[in-house]
C-alpha cells in the first residue's frame, strides 16, 4: 500500500526506518522553539515543544521505550501538518515530549541507561526521565494525555496484523470506567471509526490489566483521560513507514474529535476487538525438523530479533516455537517445506523489546 497523497506533504523525510535517535530529531526542533527541560541519565537533553494557545490542552510523549520509534516519526509529521494549519493554534495547546528516553534510543533498547523500564517507574520515579515526564504532566495539567508506543509483531486480529492498537488504561484494580477512563474510551472509539477506513480489520484494543507503576494507568488514576497508542505491524512494513502514516492519521483524528467534542459513543469502544498474541514473523507449516536427535513433523514459528548494527537495525530470525501451531498465523507462511533442518529452540525471540 502506497502513501496517501494527502499525507505525503506532511511526511518528514529526514526521519525514516526503525533507528531514530536524538541526533536525528534535534535538527528538526528549531521551528518549534524547543525548551531543554532536563537531562537523561547520560546527560542527553530532554526537550519540550509547545504548540498553540487554545483552551484545550493535550500532552503527548513518545519513545519512553528507546527502541519504539514509529510514533516519534508520526509526531513530527503531525507537527508538520499543524504548521500548515495555523488556525488550530487558537483552539488547542499541545505539549509534546518527542523523546523521553534518548539514551535508550541511541542504544536501541527498551530501557534507559540504568536498565530501568520508564513505563514501570510511574510511582517510584527513580529516574530523571520519569521525573521529567511527571513534572511536565503536573505543570501542564492536560485535558488529555497521549502515551505513544510500538507493539510487537506477535499481535494480530484473526488473520490480520494489529497495525494500530489503543487502550483506555485502567485507573484501578477493578478496571472500572470512571469519568476520565470513559472519556478516553469515547475518544478511542472515534479515532478507530475514522481510522478503519484506512486499515479495516487491523485496529485492536490492548489488554487493560491494571499496573499502578505504568504511566498511563497512573495518569488515568489522577483523573486525566489517557490514551495509549500502539504502532504495530503492517504487511511487509518492518521499517514501519506505512504504520507511521496510520499513527499520523490517528493523532490528527484524535485532535479533531476533541475539538469537535465527539466523545459520546462509549459502547463503540468495546466493538474494537482485543489483540491476540498469535502471529509469528515466519510460520513454516508441515515440515520435518530435528529436536534432541529426534526427527519430528510439524510447524515451526520464527520471529525476528531486532539488533542494532552500527547505525541501522537488522532483523535476525530466531526460532521460537515448534509443534502444532495451527492456531497461529504468520506474516510470511511457508507450507510443506521438505528440508530437514536441526532447529535450535533454546533461544527466546522478541521483536521490539
């Protein structure tokens, strides 16, 4: 699927691929008068961008997991779009934290330089990056909060990959829908309705198990409607350039829905199917393989491990599962492979760790 002509003018070509670091985004910041607010563990600047002066306030942050770069690309596409629509400045105030974990981005790791998952540090606030995000949230007092992430290629909806997923995070163990969570759910329903035109059957709803240490859950608990955006896999799009376009649309539709006050269809949130963890990057069906010196007949599941090699990301195939995988799907499927191979099953495979 090619990029839509209406999106191309706003796509920031300086950002591409999976490896996006502070060095890539810093040259793009100057038009938005960025402010350096804090420093990361290794001393990298943590920037804030403010756009607009309207009464409605939206806080969004990206790349708190360093190897989840798709939404960062989409955020700069969104800013490009907004600069072409100055009439919106009087309607909305955006506070954008474009890269919360620059050290992890440089190393292409989920965690920060202290090996801490910043999305599990919402209560303890042990890391400078976590303190930065929390301070911006407290000072800005947003009406909505957008938590922007990438999800692994394992997620799907029946026979389709989950290209974009959403969640209105829980605010407590009971997972009840108080005012803030209900408003977030209504917003997601409106985004999904518009986005479905682009990617029918490829929009999912994330698991809503409550974790008080997760940032989205914590902000929802504080009474601010918080939406989790998850950029996933699109067919043959491992660089996530196509998914980036859909996240751009999702952000644009979210802003429009907020400004139009179209946040009333609560039931439609539950019509979004839940993600299933049933995809492999490669699924080899009905093949012979050797395990512990025994020849077996069955299926092989292979996932790609993303590894930083110099200034790019390479995808290493890793054997993940064997046996009867008839309930699983593959982004690529090979049927009746007749080669007898001694596969190694002692390695765990992850994508987008």
